[in-house]
C-alpha cells in the first residue's frame, strides 16, 4: 500500500526560479527598435541552480536571434526577499509560470539608445 501512495505523489521538484538581468547587443533580426544599441532583459528562468538557469537563458536568447553579452543573477525569490526586494504579485505570477513550465520568461525589455 505504501508503494501506491509513493507512485501517486508528485516527486519534489529540485527546480527553482532565478531572476536574471541579461544585456544584449545588436544583431540582425533581433527585434529591437531602430537606433537601439542593445537592451537589458529581465528574465525569470528555472533551473536546479543558477548556472543552469543562466545556460538555458543564454541558449534560448541565442535561438531567438539576440546577442547576449552579460548576465547578472539576482537569486531566487527567497534570496531576493531576504535582501529586502519588493516583489509584486505580477512578478510572483511570472516566476511561478517559469517554474510550472520549466521555462525562461522574458518579463521586461529595456532598449538602450546612444545619448547623441
């Protein structure tokens, strides 16, 4: 009987969601506005650790014809809360979606422009 209970219960997920800020440069077909020199992408990415989340995010962005240059990790939801970050319900919902779908969610795109 205990085997039946074990087979019906969902195994604990080791996946976590990490908040990543990815800077991208220009590349033909990248979808950035005319005159932009690059962009910052706020992403929520699932992974067993931050390194995996970064690898998956960079791979996905390269497939999407962007040119990732740098990635800064801000940690998991719990780590961000411990640092005093305010995280609204919309952001939490996107994090949960990334976890549920084992996905990378691009939550925000901020294009960069030269000041000239």
